[in-house]
């Protein structure tokens, strides 16, 4: 049994809906409409329905989605963008690539999302946007972020690559989905994401019609009318095969989220009393879609613990082992050890356990009892 535990079970998930997926793929092959086939628009519509009718522009991957969003907002080289330092590199990468300046902020030690108490002090006359990352599957403190952004007249671009379907509840009771709260939001359909395709894919969530047109234009060579290029854009498309696969899978997204939550609840219940780890803290006002189930190893050596689990047939991952301000490409003068203490600590203590839509109670039980049996002082 321990042999079969996977971090993510893409094969099991596929086999469950194989006939539907296979016929969707065959349909695209039969039509040979590989680019901009009807499934692309159909999927965008299905995704919009799943996200409060927010307008959607699909693109080639989640990194492109971030880049296109920033291009659409017309930022100028040297403009500053605030983002959490505990995130996947893509968030910082596109900022730097566009000649903008990433301004890192530490994260909250409990929720792993941007520490909203540190944002305002980093805002300057050059700040144009905040990019909260809804890390591991739950929303950042959007109430506070949107308030700061409105007060300082800057944009919010949500990186919802890990949080598709998560719901945030504002103080007035209004509920909104991850990615739909800022001026723009972005997501990814990388195979292991909560809604994964069989290759690369991404989408941008657009707040208003004017911005939607601009995003569409940026993703399509800067043209509104064919062969008329008003601005410099990129070529970034979700291909029809991926759209056809996603069109099948989106029907199951809520069920997938439920299964991830069931696995998380099992872990919570079993690991709550294990004194050397702490289980994920639920963010206030957000549901969790558990892209990752990430615990902290509070005492002892995380890497030793990881090796122990590996020897017992339990795969784990570290998101993220090296903070961005330590990365050669993103080093900045004046930032080193101690600059972002929470993130630095998390890089040494976090460990993500297997979580996916096909997990069995036997697997979960085996993982939890193996953790409980960890000979910590050996
Ligand atoms: C996966 C991910 C991305 C990038 O998505 P790709 O489709 O792989 O380009 C961006 N941001 C975060 C937080 C991610 O997890």
C-alpha cells in the first residue's frame, strides 16, 4: 500500500472519467480545430459560470496570465509591485521581466499569505499594484488588501493559481470567489493544480468589460482587428485540446474540492494532537481548496522528517525551500537573512503532505500513523 501513495494522482483521476475525456479529445482530433476551436469559448463560459459570471480570457499558462494582466494595466518600467516573498517564482518573475520592480513583503506565519500589516509602509509614489497570492488554496486577507489599494489608488491583481474555487466572505457578508475580487485575477491549469489540464493552460479573470478587451488584445499579439497591432502584445492561447479536457473536468471541480477537504479534515483530526507539527490554520473569511496540505515541523529537523517519510513510502514536497530574496536572480541590495524572518523560517519548517482527489482513508491513516510513529529523538 505504501508503495502506491502519490503526491498527486493524475492517473487515478483520469481513469475515473476516462471515457468522457477520451471522447472529448477525439472530438477535437476529428474537427482538427486545434486553435480557437469552439471548446475554448465554451470552457471560458463554464469557468465564468463557476466564478460569479466574471469575465474570463484564457491563455497558455498561469505565468503568462500574470504577465498579460500586468501588460494590460499598462505599467511602466520602474513601477513597483508589492507581492509576498513566500510564493512560487512566477509571481516575481513576470514583474521583473516587464522591467517593473518586485517589492517583497513577508507573510503571516499562520495563513502563509501576505502580511497585510506590512503593506502600507512599503507603498511609495511608484507603487502601482499589490499582487496577493492565495497560497496553498486559501484567500489572502482581501478585505484589508482591497481597502489599502482603494485608499492609495493602486490595482490589485490576485494570483489564484492555487486557489480556484476558494470563497472569501467580506465583513458585510458578501461572498466572492478567488480571482474575482481584484481588478484582475489569474489562474493556472497546470496538471497538478486543482483544475488541471493535460499540458499547460491558464486564465485571466477580468473586473470590467474595458479591461477584458485590453487583456484579450494583449494575449493576442496586441491586436483587436486582425493584422492591426495597436500595442505590443504576446501570443498566449489555451489550445482546443486542453479546453476540451477542462470542459469535462470543470464539471467535477466542486467534487474535487470536496474530496480535498475531506482528506484535509482527516489529517486535521489525526495530526492536531501531534506535538511536533502544526496543522494548517484556516484563514479568517476564506474557504480552503487545499491545493496543498502544508504543515509546519516545529521541533526537530524538517529534512530528517521528510527523509523518514520517504523511506516509509510517503512522498512530500517543500513549497518553497529557498525564499525568493535568497535566489540569485532576485537578490536585491540590502536584503539578506533576517529581512523576511517568517518566510525564512517557513522555508525551513513547512512540508506538504500528499493530497489529491483519489486519496483513500487507508492511505491517510497510514500517513498519519507513520507521522505519529516518527522517532523524533532518535
Ligand atoms: C503554478 C503557479 C503559477 C504559474 O502557473 P503555470 O501555469 O505553471 O505557469 C503562478 N503562481 C502560483 C502561485 C502558482 O502556484
